């Protein structure tokens, strides 16, 4: 089925470990973005991309890296995990910025 | 102050009631989105609107650009409508969404 696929669904990391959250879409959407969702707060933008080879920072980019080598994939890298990065992460994509968004199912990350 | 404010934060209703969730924003927007997040965590786009009103089944979304305000209405509410409803705006200055904190709706049978 067409959509946004996020992996893994759950992950536990130790402080200082690194990992990559995967996000892939098969709808040929140009715009992709990563958000984190924390209790009592709205989703917050981490990084976004307006097309292959182009990325930019959102509200809370520190501690995260992204790249966009293809239209389909937009991985999020945690360089050195910290407990403050415990959160639920969502990837989303859209064809154009003023179109409806499609969200992945989320990754629940716990850093201990 | 958040750029997007939703009210109420929590809402409990009886099955069949008419429900209204409000969203106010303070920035220039290109579009406003209403999203639904079910207890399992997945987020689904309900509406995207930049003016007027849209209807899909029992859901109605309206927006008043001059007042910077939008409402999501649910008619004849049902327990399966229980979810978190999130308002988000597409900011005119960039390619991103800014989100409200969400409204937790519980519909009791």
C-alpha cells in the first residue's frame, strides 16, 4: 500500500549510542519532514526536506542529522543518544507544502 | 505563547452529542490542517483548508481567515470518534507545519 513507512516501531538505546530512524515513501512526494511528539506538547519539527539533496533545520534540530539522497528516503540519525531524546518520532510527506500530509506510524524511542 | 492554540484540551461527551473543537493561530498561514491521532498512535489527515468550510461524513471543518480561527465539528458523535484531534498550520514563511497541543476527545456510549 502506498504511504509512509517508518522503521523501527520501537527502540531502546543506551545513552551515547547512535542509531538511524528510517523513513520511506512511495508517493513521489517532494516534501518530507521529521517531528517529535512529547507529552503536553504539540508535534515539533526536527528537520525537513523540500526535495532530494535539500534539507533544512526545524525547531529542535540539535542532536539529529538528516540527509536526502533520493526522493523516497529521508533517514533521521541520532548522533549520541541522550535521555532528552526519549520521544515518539513521526515522519511525514506531502506532494506540495499546501497539500494534505501523510504520516508514518511512528517510532517510540526510549533512551536510558 | 504558542503560535497555535487549541481548546479545549480535554473533552468528554456522550454518544450522539454535537462536538466542537477550536483552533486559533497567530501567524500568517497558507493552509490549516486538522489531524486525528488514534490511541494506537497513528496520525491521519482529516482536512486541509485555506478558506470556508469542508465536510466529510459527520465531520465539518470551518476557517475564518480574518479572525485566524478554525473549528472542527463532529455531529452525532460515536465512541469510535474518541481520539486526539490536532490542529496544524502551514506557515507562509516556510515549508513546515506548526502544531497545536491537541484535544483529547472521549465519547462515552
